[in-house]
């Protein structure tokens, strides 16, 4: 579990470094962002998915990416060293971070 947290922290930091619309202060901010994203994904995301089930079905599951972007923006408001410029940057951040996380977990996980 700690290893997954470290890999997610690296993916948050790497993704924020790649995207100009996302700013991260330092690696410790990435550690906090990864922790909050994990907590939000465990407690809030399932509720939002259930509430938005009809639109998620209509969009063939693509609405989940919108939920992810909204949760990233929520974490942006909670961590002072993490800034996402807009909803579109949050959406891109979620997409890029998922790819980077997948690669890191394939290599090190």
C-alpha cells in the first residue's frame, strides 16, 4: 500500500511537471495530492458514480472522466501547493496521470 502511494505520488509529480496548466510546489505536495486523491476516490467517487449512473450509461462510461476531473479540482482546493487552472486541465491531468500510473505500476508494481 505504501509502495502504491509512492508510485502515485511520482505520477502526480511527473504529470504536473509535464502539463503547463497544472502546478505543483514540490514532491511533498504530490504526496499529499496522491493521498487525498486516494481518499476521495474511496469515499466520494463511488457515491458520484451511483448518482450519475444514467448519464454514465448514456455516455458509455465516459462520464467517469468528468467525475475524475471534478475530484481533481476538489483536491486542488484542498492542497495549497497544487493548482489546476481549469476543468479541461483537470481532465487532461486525469488522463495523463492514469497513463503514467499504469506505466509505473507495470514497471515497478
